C-alpha cells in the first residue's frame, strides 16, 4: 500500500499544484491525462462580446481555463480595461488568475465543506436582485446550465460565451490496468464529466477504492455510478483535496491548520 499512487484527473497545468500538494504529504502521484482543454476559434458573436464588454455590469467566470481565455481576449481588445464591471469567479484558483492577469478585484464565494462552487457563488448577496443587469458568463462548451438559468431567473440579461472545448481522452493502457485492478491508493476527481467518463474503466475493485470528490453533488453522482467510498473534500483547491486524500489514507495524519486550506 505504501508505494501505491494517488491518481489525479485534473486537466492541464492545474494538475501540477494538486500533485505537489499531495506529494507534500509523502504520497506518490500519477496523472490520468484524461481531458484536454482547447480554446475555441473566435466567432463573430464572441468578438462582439469582447468589444462590448463595457456594456456588461457583471462578468462571471466559471473555471481557471475560462479565466485564461478571458484575460487573453481582454489583453488583445482592451489595452486599458473598462471600469465599472464587477468580476466573479467560482473558486479561488479562477479568481487568482483574473487578479494576476487583469489586476481586477474578484468576488469569490466563501468555501463551505461539501458545497458545489456554483451553488456557493449564487449565494452571494450581490447576485440576488439582478433586474436590468447585463451579465456575461464565460465558460467552456457544454457544462451545467445552473448559473445561466438561475441568474436569468433573478432578472439578469445573461450572455453565455463558450470559449473552450473539453476533449475527453481514453486512459493510457497502464492507467486502464490500474483502474481494472484497483491498483492505486485513491482517485481524485473534481468534475462530473470526468467522473462519468472514468467509471467506464472502473472495475469492482476500483469501485471499492477511496474516491476523493470536491462536493456533495459529485459524491451523489459517484454513488449512482457504483463508487462505494466517496470522500468529500472541503473544496476543490489543491490543499483541500490533499487533506481529503490524507484522511482517506491515514486519518490520524490529516490534521491541518485551516489557514493552509486558503492557500490552495
């Protein structure tokens, strides 16, 4: 057991900080490389939204990669950012990219253990009464409609921009073997789309291994897919997921200062 790896499914550059947080606890990590994120070609409608971004009251960004795409577009079209826009992010990682790349103040929900980040964002007081407000939602292609539908129901005029595509990949042969044999310490997943995709390769042995998820919603989905031991982390940050991995492996080693969770 000591040399079995923790499998992580987070795509792209964001896998690095998660791997580092888990490895800092003395646990080996292997990446599944199960999803590739690709920017979408800019359509006339998307270009118009970038040029008219000063017409929006609020900009809501749903993922770190969406934040990178937004920042690249604004760097291109707006050498000086327009004022008077309120920026929102679903989590700390997305907010950090917006602040670093654009220098803007970002509204981000306070993490609540087991709560989905979209639901947490929608609890913010400034997103309750939105009559006549124009809201730009920057996201990936597809995905959940919760944010757009709820904001529209609250009176907002919502424009949803899909700026990137998620391409699911088959696990490598070695990873397919690990999933078939349950030959790993824990599996870390923070996306419902990835969880449903991975379940195709998970044998009964894998379904009995610890599954680390970032919200109660994902834990419910995991149960429907047959996973028997979902562990809900306090959030989707690397630090929060690493704490949950440690808790699933050795509960006595999972104590952590709450300040550490904010650094993810």
